C-alpha cells in the first residue's frame, strides 16, 4: 500500500492550491479528481475580487481585463449605478488557471491521479487507509491526513463524520466570446425573483468574455427556463448578436455559511465542501484561497509536530461568528419572493445608508472571515500559483 502524508480529494481551486503549498513544504501529496481533465464541468463564473488580486499572485494570462462598474436592475428595470476608482473584479479563464495550478503542484512534487474517485476510508494508527477507484479498479493507499476539497456535496465530509451543506442555490450560466461585442465592461445584476428567486441574475462582461446567468433556490424556479427567458430579454436591450457561444456551466452553490464541524484528527474540509462561500453574495474564490492557505499551514504544523492540538486553529467557531451579519442579510434576501417586494427593496437601495451598504457588498473587502493579521501570519502562502 502506497503511503502519503496527505491525500487531497478534488482538484478545484482549493485542492490545487493545497496540493501545491503542501508539496512545496516537503509533504508527500496525492491529488485525485473524478474528472479526466480539469477543463471539464467547470461550475464557477470565476470572478476574483480586488482583495484577492492584491493579496495573491495570480497569473495575468489567466485573468480577463479589469471591471470597475456595477449596475443594478429592479424587476421594473429601474437602475442604480455603482462606480469604483479601483479595478474591482477580474473574470478568470478557469480552465487555464486550473491547468496552471496543476502544473505548479506537479512541479513541486505532488502526484496527480485523474479519473479517480474517493470511495471510503478507515482509521488506523497514524492516519487512514483509503479506498479509491480508478477505471473501475479499486486500489488502496494510506495517508496521515485527508483533505476534502470535493465540492458542495462532499463524500469526504460524510466519510469523516463532518458537517454537510444543507442550504443551496442553483446557478446556471452561458459563457460567450464577446470580443466583437460593443459594450463597456461591467457587471450587471438583476434583482428579480421571477427569474432568480433568492439570488440574482447577471451579465458580466469584461471585453473578452461574457457570462450570462441566473441563480436561485431550486424549489422556486426552473433554472434552464429562466436562463432562456433572461437571455431573450437581454438580447432586446444589449448588443448580443456578435457574441459567440462557448459553453454552459452550472451547479450547486452552498449559502449556509461556514459549516460547524470542518476538521477532525483524520482530515478537514476546504472550499465549497466546508461551506466557505459568502452566505450573502455566494462569492467563493477569495474565501477558498484564504481558507486553503490556513489549511495548508495547520496541516504542515500537524505533520511536523504530530501534535493534534494544532488543528484547533482550523475550527470554524470563531470564523462563523464573523459571518453573523451576512447570515441575517441572507435570510432577509431569501424572503424577497415577490416582484413588488423586490421593487420596494430596490427603492430602499437608492437611499443614502442602503446605497452605502450596496457599495460595501460589491466593493468591500469582506470575505472568508479572517482578519488581516491572521492572514498575514500565514508564511509564504500568498503565492497562489
């Protein structure tokens, strides 16, 4: 049975960064994913916010041009425009970024096993024996520690007896090559429960790519039908004819916030598996990177010292406390289930205090609830690739 320090299940952003950081620190790492190629079944729009771009070194050729402007639309299509003096967003070419991060992880010594699924694990002295499946063949490896980076419906979480995501929205979007589209760069957000109940519909355009999508609670809408309806409306007001369809994406987005139990002596959860997504905005890339950096630090200390008390720094309780306001706002937003109520809420956003709140939501520096001094204490973790 082959032995590793760490087995990482899932090669999304969280799993790839953890693999790279841990391998660079000298740990033996096995990274697995059910997909054969990382550009298959991408679920996220890939919007990185200013705080991420300032704190992490991301390859420029994996990022689109900067976006500074946000425009909000009510059900009656009244508008509020928010402009920032800073480059607030960049939409990533996620397939390119994933492959870049995978190559970096392999260069630092991580072992990569695609088309491989996590089946189960059992506790043994010093770690776990893990059963995997690849090409319908079962194999076993051992690891001192397991990282569950396997998405919102995590199999590792179930296996280790950790918390599971219970609250979701469903998102679906279409991606277009928009280089021929004559439209200023901007993020257009539609607050309309008829097409995006409990969340938003969006058009994100950076001059290179255009993402058109809807999201909401699954029991309140048909995502594909609402996406088609939304696209038809946009086509009547935006110059979409020159856009070339590239692909469609979709998936579950957990919005319950950071889960109560995300770590035990045999493993931990990162990214969507841990619920490390903003309950309000459903933004997950910045919290994913910050939480992954913390996970790599804690695991490195655990493996070096053998002291399980090092895992206490990863427990979610102090971080969950800092998500309280977003939980309140999420519950409030969920109750906006009628167009008239959304219209009234939108009118409130025009007033001074709520307009400041809107600016804070879109341009603020909140993310994974880690204070700057805590993040700054993560040695050499800011390099993402």
